C-alpha cells in the first residue's frame, strides 16, 4: 500500500485518552524548542501538542490492532507492502540490467518522486477537502493497474527502460494524493489517543514487508525473471482495496473537511512556517531524504560493482536493513513518545554509520552494518512523522503531511541523479560517504538551532565519575555560575 521511500509510518500501540503533561526534564532534551515558540498557539489541545505531550503505554505495543477498521487497514498493508518491496527491488535491478548505469537507477527513483516535489502541496489541499476512504480506493486502484501494466510488458519481452521510467512517474502521480491521504486517514481510524501507536505500527508493517519482499524478489529475479515480481505487486493491491471496502464508516473519527476556498495552500505554508516544532523536523528530513536515503543507487552499485555478488547480495542488503528498520519501528512503538532530541541524535547516528559503511572492506561487514543503519534511519522517520502529526491541528493535517512527504520524498529527484552521478564518476564508496556526511551536518546544525530557539545551551560536566555532555536551560546555567561566583 506504500510506495514511498520508507517514509511511511507504522501504527503504534494505542494509548489512553487522558493527556499527560509535557516532558519536564529540560536537561536532556531539545523539546524545549517547541515549547518556547513565540509564534505558536497557546493552550494547545493535548492531541495537537508537540512531541512528548502524549505518552503511550509501554505494555500495549499492538493495542491499535484492537480497532476493527485499523486492523483491516493494517492487514491490507501487509500484503500490499510486500508487493511494493518486491517491485522496488525488481525495478532497480531491471533498470541496472537494461542500462548498466547507477545514474539510470537514480533517474528512475527521481521520476517516482518528482510528482511529489512538483504537486505535493496541491495533493495536501485536495486531501483536506476530500473524504479519505474513497480517495484511497481510487489511488490504490491506479497503482495496482500500473504494476500490472509493467508486468505485462516485462513478461512479454517488450519492456524498455522508458517503460520503467513512465511507470515510476505514474506511481509518483498517484502517490501525490495517496500518501497524505493515508497519513491523515490513520487518525480517523484510531482517534488522537491512538495516533502515536498507529504511526509506529505502520512503519513496523512497512519494514516487516521489507523483510519478505526483497527475499522473495531475489528468488523470483534469479529464478524466473523480474516480471513476476511486478505481477505480484499489481495483484497485491486487491488486499487494501478489499479492506477499505469492508470498513465501518460509522466507527471512523470524522474530521471536518476544509471547504473549497482561495489561499489554502498559502495558509498551510504559513501555518508550518510559524512553528519551529514543525518546520525544523521537516527541514531535517528533507536533507536526509535527499542525500541520505538513496539506497537503491548505493546498494545496487555495491552489490554489482564493489563486491561483484549480483542480485542475491542486493536482496541481502535490503533484507538486513529491513531487520534493523523493523527493530527501530517496534522500539518507537514501545517508547511511546516522539522527542526532538531523539530525532537529532538518531539523524547524527544514521549519517555517521553511513560513513563507516562506505569504508567497509568486506561484503559481510558491509551487510551487517545495514542493520544499525536501518534502526537509526527508521527512528528518524517515525520520530519526525509522529512529532509533526501530533503538533498539527487535525484540519491542517493533510496539508502539513503533504509538505512533510513532499520534502522527504520530493528531494529524491534532486538527490538521486546527483548521487548516481557521483557514484558513477567517483565510485560507490564516495557516493555513500557523501550522503552520510550531509546527514550529519544537517542534523548537527538543526540541533543547535533548536537548542538556541528553546533557550538551551551546551553544558559539560561529570556524572558518577564519567564526563557528560547535555543541553540545559540558559537560566539554570547562569544561576549556577552566579552561585559559584558568590561562593568564591
């Protein structure tokens, strides 16, 4: 059911509807940045507070599945996401086989995400106006037909690289509406009290399918060819379509739709621009999505050019990354909060691990590093997605999530060809390391910006005999300095 770049979020465990107080320990978190926003709303409802405002029970990791409508949605995604990952592997390998170029793989990725870059915000405006369930029925049907068309061309022996380009662009057009509609529809199925849990479980669903899809795709590609993977993906959309049709409309949490009117796109942009707890996580995922998540380019090049191991190694890399991503999604569901400090730390760790993996001397070391890269990458995705959704007014959620997905996925048309060119010109190791360095630099810079907005400063000290680096409120540090001066 997902066609993005891993930006799909997984539903997290359900929570009780009683709001909890925001995180009170300022010393270890950047969440103060959101609370200090001078342009932000006052007396924000609990379901709209920034990350950390609502806690999830640590003992109810899968509680969202108790809701019938969400359970149907979740099961449909299990099947469809498996097909999506099969097609993704088959598509990348087919393009590499037809052209022998990593840049061509990057162009395919770019074409799939180009519509999101061009039209993503307009998709969000439409989603805020339209009923979500009929909208999803239309988009899911369109993507299923695209997969079947590509299967027919491949199995008949007539496929050319421009056919793959066209299919990728068609899927991207459907995704412009499908992604913000799915993101917004989760809250209608589970309600604000379950949102954190549902977002995390959606990611776990997506990453679980990532375990099965690449493995099955690798067997099919080496055994009978890429066309059968495309066929499975096309047929897999039957599952989410049936699930949507079987839902009980009376059990949905209806959100009042935005009326048709002028200036709604500008209204959405102004809404985000005035809130640091929204704009800076979106900027961060933009950098990471553009430069750090180009795995179709890098992993296919490592499998083919660096280790000369073929499609089996490419499938292995994706499977091990999926294991890490699944672990990261379940940890996010268990954690139950979406703190900005976790987002910044995970983004720095993600980029640093990419730099380390770029220099791995052996196939098995490189493959094993895919697991922690998956954990940190998924933590970035889920934490940013959840914190943005929970800090957004429900009436604006379609536009805000369209901007989120446009920035995260829409950067690929810019980043993927550039990274593909660097990979072809200077080698996969340089391309991979460059993506990691950009991610580290972006996360560090945005972390310092959020600390400054939140009135925090870096403090060095000792804790139980060990050095400790943390952010603390400036007032606390100044008071401590005054006390030391007085004592002297």
